[in-house]
C-alpha cells in the first residue's frame, strides 16, 4: 500500500513537472513575441497578482511597472493590456481594422455564440452593425424622432418623480425606466407604464445582470470557464435572467411577424424582419431570427443599463456637489426657462451643463477596461509581435483619468471641459464609449438621453440629500467589467 502511494506520488510529480516545463516552454516561446509582464504561474497565470474585485486598480499598478503595453495571463491565455491615450489611440483608431475583432468574454460567449452586434466579429458584426446604425439613423429622422421619444419619456419620468412626494427614495428603478422605455419605443414601437409587472421584471434583470458581470466571481469565471461553469455561483443566475429576457424578446418578435407590413416598418424589429425577407434566398445571410434576438438583446442591455447607471452616478455626484447643481439650474433657467422642455438645440447655449454631463461620464468611468478586443491577424505593435486571436484590454480609465489632460482627475470638476472663457472644451481623451471601429453603436442616443433626462430632472426638482454631504459615498459598489454605482436615497423637491 505504501509503495503504491509512493508510486502514485511520483507519477503525479512527474506529470506536474512536465506540465510546468511545457508551460514555461510556451511562455518562453511567447516571450519573444508578446510584451513583457509579470511572471505567470502554471494554469492560474497571474490571477493571484490581480484583485478580481478591482481589476482596474491592479492593471494601473502593473502599468507603473511594465509601461503602456504589457501582458497578463488570466488563466492560461495571454491578454495584452494597453494603457494610456497614445497606445489606445494607436490601436483602436490608427490601426482599427487590426484590432476590430471582439475578444472572448466566456460568460457571455456561452449565451450569444458569436451573434448580435456587441459580442460578434467578422462578417456577422460588420453587417449587423451597419444595419443597426442605418436603422437608428432612419428612425432619428422620422416623423417621430428619437429626440421626441426621449423628451416624452423624460416628462413621464418627471411625473413619476413628483409622485414620490418629496419623501426619500432610491432612484435606481425610475432612472432605469426612462432609458429602457426609450429603447422599447425604438425596438417595439411602444413604451410601458412604470407600474407594469413585466416592465418591472425586465428592468430588474438588467440591474442584476450588470451587478453580476461586474462581480469578482465572473472575473474568475472568465479566467477559468471550463472549471467554474459547473460550480454553483451567480453565473447561473445570469444565465437564467438572460434566458427569460430572450423569451420576452421572442414573444415580441412573434407579434411583429403576425402584423408585419413590408412597406411600412414601425420599429427596429420590423426593419430586421423586412431585411430577412429580402435575403431569404441567401443561405449565408446574417439576418436570421436567432441573430435578431441577440441583436435586440445587445441593444436592450447596452442601451438600458449603461445609461441608467450613468444617470444614477450623475445624481449622486450632483448631490455631493450642490454648487455644481445650482450652476446647472441657473443655466437651465436662463436658456430654457420653465415654460418649455429642454431640447438638443439648447446644448450649444448651455456650455456648463454640457461640461457637467461630460464630467459625469468621465468621472464615473462606467466600463474601465472597455470590452475586450482581439487582433484579426499576426501584427507587429510597438516592437512586439502579437499573434492573431490575442485578447486586448484597452484601459479607458488611464485616458479618462489622465492627469495631464484632466488636472486632478480624481476630483469631480466640470472645469475639465471648459476653457478660460467658460466655453465648452472638447477633448480627444473623452472615450467613455470607446473609440474607432467598435465605438458604441448607441453613442448618439446615449448622449441625447443623458443631456435631456438630466436637464428635465433639474428643471423641475431640487435634489435634497438624506445624509450630510461628508457622508455621501461616491465609491463604486463593485468594479469589474463595469463600475456599479452605490445605492443611495434622495428627495426630489419640486421647484
């Protein structure tokens, strides 16, 4: 028995030694190609050197040691991290085609399987993205423009906020309802009442999904998907939520199929179904029911949660800085007044408000390291050879918090976007929507929503905190794939 155990131990030791030698050989082989980085351990890579609860901070510290281009191993796969404006611009803008593929996000890949507009690559991505941009542009110029839809929804939100009767409330649901209804009107043609049970459930899924994908557990899942997938954990809750969301979308698609008029598209789903009809003889067409469902889910997820989280962070920052809020309200009173709703034409005459909206996005830094990219072929980048298929993380934090472009970047200061005369000042470093070929499809929509919804709220209400200013905590509740704003309460006092 003793000899048997000893033999087993020897076999295991030999296997482990071989595994380590193989890993180190692969590592040394790759070292001649990939940028430098911390030495990884076999199997687990650099996971012990990275705080999965705050990957962003870990990446920033590694950049101090290894410079603007370095390699980390999240599990056994190498990931190249680009840090700082110059490196990110060179990759995403100057060499955008080479960095245009979507990097692997295993927890999402299990669900989307290369479809949709956010997590796809190649021909599926190119055609779906081009189509989505065209439809959004067409709807923006229709009889009822997207701006009209946002203004109507902002007024509905104001009415709901009045119903709080100045009592302390958590704004999360209401701030999620407005952008969600804007997306609903674009995709489904209709909006939901704020007390609709189906609507409440839908928004809850978006909130939960954003919290889950930003958790430390999901960062571990993405590093070790083949192991974590079979364990209990919040990834299972994410999968269940998305299945239910897709079932909801499928019901809406069926309703549209039954009432479709090929000559009179009403919304995004109609446009997609008409394109499917046009390409029904094409066996290679990307316009399929499955791709429609995933594209709608992408637009829904990206268009609802990111905007609502930015609004939630925005109100928290305005609570913390009442002097900023007062200046915005003074500008609204002077330019818009009380007798009409703010519109996008007002923005050019409201430089301070425009600067505040930009600063909210810069400071909140909602997706710190962007969604991963992937190089489309073997490339030479800054003297390093990066093989085709290598994942690329681009640190948006390093750009949005660049201390040369934005003095005192860790402070909330609208002056970052104002010149010495108080005019709005654009910055190439403003990249909350990413940049280049994979810049967010809904950037224009999100910009309109943030400006119009915030100005409508501040036109009608004074924001009253329920704790002392010094006790208002603006630290993210979770910082992983996204920065999740903390929960808080406030009072909406009609002006």
